[in-house]
């Protein structure tokens, strides 16, 4: 089988979109950046919307769904998510083109097969209408996406612990958030159990649950105001090294840029 490919097209509150697939087709996780940017990114890797089996949406916040209407209805790509997230998308002011024929429903903890990819969703804790993470299996490898989550529940942990690759949120540095300029209600919202994952939360989990199966850890959804790529990286590196897990030797650690597409990873 063709090798697994992964690329981030954008990651963070300005818009999230990730490609996972192979040389000839694949799926997208979220479509929160402009449809033209997504198409450009796909063309750069020799693909177009006709090669996309589906968009799997994590939740109905604007930075994850902005382009689903046009990708679904105009480009005829099925949009998969839970019933509640679909309801949220239909209500959302930022999706001007509503979904009709492209709407596909999934159930949490159940798997769907699209093309050569098996996708399983699992619940995550976040302040959206409904929220899920995804594990994609292809050719015996698993890649797990867990973004926009207030904490790593046991269920989320079960997915991350057996992943070969993971895209995990490292949204904020606790001190930067506390000392930053955000109003107190927003600070509380971000730090809540239904908010976002901090560098410490991600690092502690990764260090305590290291499995030698994991090869690449991609840190996603970094906050512009409350985090720095270097800080996220070194914080998590330090947690890992406190358990003798050496970055570069035992695992690869990569921070995904907010606005620039990552390189194309071929595993
Ligand atoms: Zn988000
Ligand atoms: Zn969100």
C-alpha cells in the first residue's frame, strides 16, 4: 500500500485544516480556512477536492468549519460529523452555504470506512455544541487528532496511547495566559475543563503515557496571544526528558504553524 501522508494546512484560532491520506486520495480533518487556500494546498500535493473522500469535522466553532458549506455543496465532498455538530453548523453565522446533500452523520466511538481509511471518532470535552477527536487507521498505522479539549479524559487517552502519530493541542502556556491581556472570563473559559489544553497538560500526559510505538507528535492549535512555538516545544520536551524520553531519538516533536502549511510528512 501507498505510504501514509500528513500535512497541516493551518492550525489555530485563525483556522484549522489537516490532510491525511496517501499519494492519490485522502480526507480532511476540519475545514476552517478559506476554500481557495485549501484547494491551493491540495494542488501543491497533486490532489484536488475530487480526491478527498470526506471532511471530518471536530466541532462547530468557526475556526474549524468556515469552508464546509462550499466544500460540501459546491465540490461535493461528504461532510462527516455528529448530528449535534451538524445542527451547530446549520445555525452557525460563519457558514453561509448550508449543508444538504453532503451531510453525513457519524456516531461517537463507531468507525466508518471511507476509501482505504478507517475513521473512529471519540468524545472530547470542549465548549462547542458537541466535540470529537478522530483516529484514522491506514495500512496498520494509526494517527490520532485531539484538538480543542479542556483535558485528556480516559477515553481520549486510550486513543492517544496506541497512536503511531498524533496531532495534539498545546494551546497555551499557563503563565502567559494568567499574565496576559485577556479579560478574566475569557481566561477562565480557556483554562476550564471545557476549554483548551495547555502545554503542561499535554506534556504531563505525553511523559506519563509514552508508548514506544509513537513516532511523531505534532503540537497543534497554539494560541497567538498565550503561547510561543518555542515555549510549547521546550515545555513538552522537558516533560518527556524528565522520563528519559529523548526528542529526536525516541520521538519526533513538531509544532504546527498557525498560518503556514507544514511540510508534507510521508510516513
Ligand atoms: Zn479551535
Ligand atoms: Zn473550539
